């Protein structure tokens, strides 16, 4: 049964939702971030100092996307985008394209919105013109801006540490009118995303739920926490939403 209530749902996802598709999460027990020090590959300073290492890191991650597929958790959220009568706003910190691919397989409602707040691997940005272009291949020193033809000006369209995430105004608006907030597969280490649940608790309007393998850093802020694998707990929770049980 599809609910007719027009509840507004905001979903925040992180690396944990793509883990079972074969993409590594970031924070490992050895303190490394994807096997690197953050300062070496994910800051504007690193790019200035050693562009080749930074480009190689994102080239490798872009190539990985050819071998992975959306999993049952991405598909369940796509189903929500297709069947939920109210607003569904999907905000992801992930730079893979697995949400986009899952949603491309359904017909989302007009009320579905998607924001990849940390950018995307499959886009590049020209550091001179700020133009953004779709991009599937490696970025090399010969790669040129498709409009100007100038080489050596492209960088990954990724928000690095110290840079401002994208779509913050749109996300803020969505949080202000949200009835149900789901935080899926994120450790709650990185702001501003880690602060969304605190903002919602302050507003006092939305029911907030954490769906994660283990308690996140912010687990105490949520009304409800369900711990398990995303491919199991997300489809189950989405089924409950679509049956009208939650809102
Ligand atoms: N199902 C559900 N959750 C999982 C699964 C799984 N199969 N596997 C791992 N997780 C959980 C982990 O327990 C962890 O809490 O996903 C979370 C992943 O946390 P991080 O690696 O810190 O990733 P994320 O929260 O997305 O990082 C946020 O920080 O590194 C930067 O810009 C990067 O977007 C990233 C941001």
C-alpha cells in the first residue's frame, strides 16, 4: 500500500551505504583515510603541492565505479523516490554514482530531489572558469577543458576538507520542513552533515532515525537507532514507510 500522507522525508547517506557494493568506507582502525593521510589527498593544499598524487587517487576511485553496482539499500531508496507521495530529499556525502544509477532504473516522482553535497567522481571542474563537466576517464596533465581547449586546468569536482559543501541552502530548506530524517551509513564525523540531526532536534519537528552498522558518533541525538547491514535494514525500513506505518 502506498501512503497518501504527504510526509516530507530527508535522507542523509554516507559511505556505509555503498560498502556492500564493494566501495571501501573511509575511516579505518589504523587511523588512515582510504589508506592515505587526509592531508595528502583530500585538501586544496595537497592538490597545490602534489597534483599528480591527488589526481591519481581520484582517478583510481573513478575507475572503481566501473566495477560496482547499486545494492539493495540504494534500490530501496530509489523505490521511495518512485512511490512515496510526499517529498523525498536524498542528500549524500558519497561521491560515487550509485544513488543516481538506482534512481535511473525507476520513475521518480516530481517531488524527489537529490543533492550530492561532497561532489561527484564523474564530474570535473575547471579551476579557471569554474565550469563543471561530466567525466568518465582519468584526469591527466593533457586533459583539457572541453570548451576552452586549455589543458592542465581540471580538478576533481569533489569537496575537499576545508572547502564548502554544495547545495547547503537547499539542504537547509529541506531540513526546515522535514517530518522524517534518516541517516544511513555515516559515522557522524564530518560536519556540516554530522550536525543535521542536532539541527532537527533543535527544530523539534522531525522524527530522526539512524540506520548504520554500528552506533555513530551522533547516535545519542536520534530518536531511534537501528543497527545492521544497510542492505538488510534499509529495505526493511523503507517497506515500513511505504506501508504507512512510520509517517
Ligand atoms: N551498512 C551500514 N553501515 C555501514 C556498513 C554497512 N554495510 N559498512 C560500514 N558502515 C558504517 C560504518 O560503521 C561507519 O559508521 O558506515 C559508516 C562509514 O563512515 P565513514 O567511513 O566515516 O564515512 P562517512 O560518514 O560517509 O564520511 C563522511 O567524510 O571522509 C569524508 O568526504 C568524506 O563523504 C565523506 C565524509
